[in-house]
C-alpha cells in the first residue's frame, strides 16, 4: 500500500536509516522474483506480514533469500484461534495454516508459534530458524 510505504519511508528517514533501507512498493509475489534476480546477500531476518492467503509462498521465498541461522517471522498466525478450526475455509485461515504446516514439515526449518494477547484480542506469530 503506497500510503503505508510513505509512512515507512518517513520513519526510516527519521531514524537515520534512509541510506541503509530500501522500501519497495507493489505485490510481493511480483517483486520477490526481481529481488532474487539481483542476487542479494542472504537476509538475516525476514518478517512476513502480508496477505495471509499467500503466506506459504512468502515462506518459500524467504527460504530462497536466507541462509543457515537466518530467522523467518510470520505474523498473525493465531487469527483469534481460527487457524485451529479445521472446518474453516476462510482464505486467511487456510493460507496461514498452510504456512504453519510448511514450517513444521520443511527439512530446512525449525519453528514454533507463539500466542500473544493485546488490545485487539489474541493472535500470535511464528518464528522459524533456517537450519541449512
């Protein structure tokens, strides 16, 4: 969202990090292949907080752009407890559940989900460490 990017750019500049941080705007599934083509050094940390239906794709891209010891953080994985509802067909729930299952079965990942509670109710995040 360009409005969110504007806020991010201002905050990054205010923090004095505008020479180190680049903000890219657009659908991630379009920009991630371009980023990979640039062959950047591996990222130490990837934070995923995007459209939940594509969470499994974002985890796969994170694996391509990280190396051993990197961390992948996936936000909003509890979804008010809806992720555990096996009957739910909501796209956000299905995508999030698929990403959690991917983290659980992927041979290059070791991860866990952590529930959080706040003003908005309860949700959580998953943290996965890249093993190899």
